[in-house]
C-alpha cells in the first residue's frame, strides 16, 4: 500500500520534514521509508542498487513525498551531489549504507578491510559533512548512524566489519558534541535482523545464535525502523550521543 504523506505526521513532528536515507533500498532502509512516509515526512533515498530504487519509486511515487538518487556515495563529491535535487533543508540523515563481508587474519583480506572502512565508516563521515550545511538550524536536525551488534560483541570472522562499526559508535559520540546543540546525533546497533545481509551467518550458525537471544527470534526490519523514527522525532529531544541496541536482548548493557 502506498503511504500517505498526511498520515499521522503531527504525532511525530515529522510532517513535511526531509529525511535522507542512505542505503535506503535495503531491508531496514525500505522499512524506514515506509515508517517516515506514514509519519508525514518527505523521504529522499540514496542507494547503489538501481533496480531496488526503481521498485521503491513504483511503490511510492503517488505519495508525492518520495524521491531517490542512484549513487555509490564513494567520494565526498558524490555525497554532496546526491543531495542537489533537494529544494528544502534536510531535517534528518539516516545512514544505513554499508557492506558485510567475512575475512580473516591474512594479507589477502586487506581489500575487505579497506572496503569496510571506506563504505561503512568513511561514507558516514562524508554524508554527515554533505548534510551539515543543509540543516535548518532554526528548526534543528537529526543524524542517525547505524552500527551493529558486531561492535558490541566482536565477530571472529568479520574483523573489518566489527572495527568499522566500532568506529561508527565513536563517530556518533564525537559528532554529538560537534553538532550540538541544534543537531542531535544518535545511533542504532541492530542485532541479527531478518534481511538478506546476515543470511549466510544464519545458514551457518543460526541455531546457536538464536539460542543466545532472550527474545528467541530474529529481529524484523520494521522493529529497527521504528527505533530510528523515534530518534528523529520530538520525543527524543533530550537524547544525543547515544547508541541504542535493537537486538532482542543479546547484548545486555
């Protein structure tokens, strides 16, 4: 069903506000698109997957509140260019773009390390930089960066990914000070969410991993998206520099 931009926006304080979602055509990203459109926001999706963007456009074009740009966000210039079509100030940046590749302690995996740091961490910095001048400081703004359970627990066969997501947590804390008081910066650390990204580890060791989750199941993309939406609303107006676990209780902190 196509979301209406008029639906319940006054509840969340998001009506007509522009939310940029990088990596917005993936599993959690698509859930975020639906949540924000139902809250009355205007959504601009950035993603490298053109066919997934086309699918989103066909689903939401009638809402009048959806736009998208196909880009890999591989440089500061591309990040800045991805926002050029926006005529209104940015209110929120939700950064979901990233890669998830297994690796090992071997020089042959150096390229995996470089991709993880560049795509998962450097691109987050570049996107915040691109949005910084577009925030309407009279209104304020929100930045939501995405870390992972891997930053909390470490993943023995995803070393580079774990490191990059730890960097996201540090970046959240630093940016929350740098952009205060008008722009609030927070993060989410999802556990194992029912999307295509963790499919291989679910296949390899899903039974053991699920046994460690107090809620006894994988998370759904919508459950992460609703936390992200909360962090963009007026209800989170006294929160910044925080990293929220959305993991079914697997990390108790």
